[in-house]
C-alpha cells in the first residue's frame, strides 16, 4: 500500500506544504483581552437547575458533615452553619440535656437525630436562613 504523504513529495515522508495563511490567524479582540464571563449578580453561586432559584453560599456537604458530629453527641452544628440557628441551638441543648439526664445512656437520641438530619440536608430538603437551596460541593 502506498503512503498518501508521498504523492507530490518526491518520495519523502513529510506532509505537503500548507497554503499561505494556514491556519487562519484571527485578529486579537479589542483591548487585547477577552471580556469577562457573565455572572448573575442576583445569584453569584449559580442557580438551581430545575427551579432557577439562586443557590446559597452554604454547602450541603459541609452542613451534613458538621451535622454528623451528632455521632459523638454534639448535635446541631450543621444547622447553625446553614443559618438555622434556632433549630441548631435547640438540637444542641436538647441533645446535651437528654444525655446528661440519662447519665450518658441517652446519647442514642443525638446519634439517631444526627444521622436523620444529615440525610435531610444531603437530599436537598434543607435551606439556608434566606430560604435558598444549599449548593452542592464545598
């Protein structure tokens, strides 16, 4: 079989010369730089893909990880992080009181509550203090 690069090259295995101006050179944009990308000032962290609501500056992953501190008896830190301070403080105080009143045997309540609340935060049902959905990632 014959190598297609050999045609017109007198047997050399080099590509044929390109026509002048190839590849095309485009002029630089005005000012020498490309314009900045557009960001929505009403939604600096993006918008929810289905509803179009602006996303929160708080991350659901970080909120869920902080809520998992309920596994060691400290409950409510994740809710405080996402801006639901009242619920977070109530969870923290109630978890500590139940654990103290039962002489440590009631630590099961904050553990179970923390796991359930972590699932609620990760599934996207929790919102920040302004009612915006939490954003994915960190």
